[in-house]
């Protein structure tokens, strides 16, 4: 069997070729729009309020009996590198976390605590001072919210815990990381005593 070719004048083929090339270009453009990485919007990192609310939910979910140790008072979160210092980040983290725990059923007493933690720097552990025990007794607080944060290259790492005021037993804890962007750097700038 012999194949037959039809000879068409070149002017007759031109619209056909242009149409095929156009169709191919459109289909390739459609494929890149559907599967191309540049069309996916990047999901923003969660902000501090969202992270503290998730952490509070995690704390209560891991120990639902924690709310039995209400009311709670909150201490300012401190820098892990210098446990005698805090910052705007430490203060707002404590406030947001206390608020989030309140939404989870924890009764929170409003007490602005200053110099209320005794820090044994050689061990690096937070232990309850007489002043905290006195404030707990004065406010009939059965638990205390405490926390630390550490600045890394790309993130700030926050560790929060609720401890029983009578014996410093940890009732609940949660950790999260916050993107180190300009906003977070601004909250860290005033590292000073609290």
C-alpha cells in the first residue's frame, strides 16, 4: 500500500499551522496556570494571638482538670537568656495567654505582678518565691501562668505553663514558635527588667 500526500499550496497551510500553534500555546498556558507554583498564594504565618489561643486550647485539652485549679494569676513571660528580663513580647504573650485560658474556662484574676518570681539562674528553673505564694494567697489563686521565650534567627520560641501554686506542679504546658519579622523584632526591642 502506498501513502499518498496531497500537495497544498503554502498559503492554504498557513492558517492551519497558525491555528495549531495558537491552540498549543493556549493549552500550555492553561496547564501552567493550573499547576504553576507562582499562582499559589502563600499562607501567612499565624500571629501571636492565634498562637496563644491554640496553645491554651492544647493545654486544656491535654488536662481538662486544669480548670479546677482556678482562679489563676499570670506572671510576665521572661527571656530564657536572662530570666530577670522581659520585653513587650513577654508582657503581651502573658496577657494573651491568660485571656485565651479564660476563654477555655480558666478563671483569671487580674494581678499585675512585678518581681514576683525568684529565678535560680545557675539551675535555670523558675521556682515560686514567697512573694508569689503571698500574692497567690491574697488573691486566692490556685494556679499561676508562667512562660519563657527565646529568640532564634527566624523564629521566637515561646514555652508556657500553668503551675499549681501550692507545690509548683505543672498542670499544663504548650510551646509554639512565632515568625521573627519586623513586628516581632519591635516587640523584643525593649528587653529590660520587669
